[in-house]
C-alpha cells in the first residue's frame, strides 16, 4: 500500500513534465523546427550544403566517427545524429575511418542540398564506418528521431 501512495505523486509529476515538454518552445530556432519536420533550410545561392546523418540503431551505437575533408574535421556522427556542412561548389572528398577507412567523392553545385547517410558495420575490434549518398525523403523519414550533432 505504501508503494502505491508514493507512485501516484510520481506519476503526476512525470505526466505533468511530459505535457510541459510537449509544449512548443517559442524561442526554438529553425534548426530544431527543421529537424522535427524533416526539412532542411535551402542552401545559400553561392554555396552547397551537405546533410550528413546517421540513423539511430543499437548496433554500433557505442562508436562514433569524425567526418573529414582533408585535414578539416567537419563533424562527429554518433547514432541518431546529423549535421549540416556548407561547402564551396565543386569536387569534394569525405573520409571516415576507424578500424577501416571509407571515402566518398561528391561533386556539388551552388544552391543545392545533398544528403549523405552514414552507417556503422561491426568489425573485428571496432566499427567500420560507411558513407553513402542518400536523398531528402530518406532523411525526412527519420528526421524526427535525429538530433543535431554539436
């Protein structure tokens, strides 16, 4: 009986907190709104943008990896994260590595948005990252489960 009495106030606090958390934040930026709707703002007219994303999956979730172009680190992808990189039009080569290395070559045009899906396959000692071209529909389908990487 004692446990039931303690459980009721706890449930009230949790349900009130959940309702409060569901309220839209008036100060939320367009990035948060974009992530929940699956839409990414259009690319600037003079740059291309690339949305790197990694689906939320249990397998390989303990491993994160950095996406690089040359010596420059663009961002780190963990399970269920994404980031957007603005780049100059032209040819680009993106590299991820852990136990193995993967390279993705892209040629991008100004004013366009490109999507790259990252996955992690399990290797012998650690994960094997992979980058593959994707599309807006794939990103939009999982955007509600993705968080922007810091």
